[in-house]
């Protein structure tokens, strides 16, 4: 595999900038952009909250697994992954087997500020969203730390983050391409 064709996967908690940075990185490197949540919504004809309400979280996680296993091209793609996509057993390894993984990170305060008005986050549709964010983050943080290069998105211009992600992708894509037949 050519390093210039290796997929890039952006993972991390909700509100860390995966969709925004993913879109700009894809434009910069000339790749197609796939947002796992949007792709699942499009394929199912329902919103993520509707899928959660009708089918439950386990069914949604199964849809995420199917998307990673074959719902997007194997090369020249930037994939912005839903916040919980790499949490189920085996999912982080499945993503790492398909390309370079960069984990975006933000403080709890930044996450709360970025997600407070969102209506498309069913895991935050609770009486105390802050407590829910803190609990989910505590549960997921060890997995995020294993994901690969972790980049802090707090108080950094988006252009700096995009440049940093591209640098990491270029460097790590060479190693990925060497390991992949």
C-alpha cells in the first residue's frame, strides 16, 4: 500500500472537533470524508436519536462495526468516528487495522460548552448532562489513550489542529503502509 493512500480515522469523545477537523483535513489532503454517524443515518434513513430510541445502543454499535468493516473505501478516506465507536471490545483494533488513528481530546469544560445545544446526542438526553459527560469520559478515557496520537483541541486555532493532524497522518501513514501488504 502506498502511504499517500492510507486512511485517517479521527476518534475521541463527542465535542472534540472530529467532524470539523475531519472535513478540513480531507479537503487539505484530497481525500473523501466519511462521518460514521452521518453515514449510518443516511443508510438507515433515521437519525441517531431515532435509532437509539427504537433499537437501543447495542444495535447502533453493531451498525458502527459494520460501517468500519466495509461501509467506506479502504483507501483515501478521512473517517470522523462517533465518540463511542472505538469503545466496544475489538473496535479499536478494527479501526487501527484500516489506517492511521488520531485521537482528538478536549477538557470536560470545552466538551460541555461545545455540546450543550446539541439535540443529536442521545447519550446526553438526560437530566444532568454534565454528570453524564463526566461518567462517560471517565469510562472511555483509557480506551482513547490507547488509540494512537492524542491531540488536545482546547484553545487552539482550527488551522493549527488541521496542520498537526496532517503532519501526524503523513508520518504514521509511512509506518502503516510498510506493515500492510
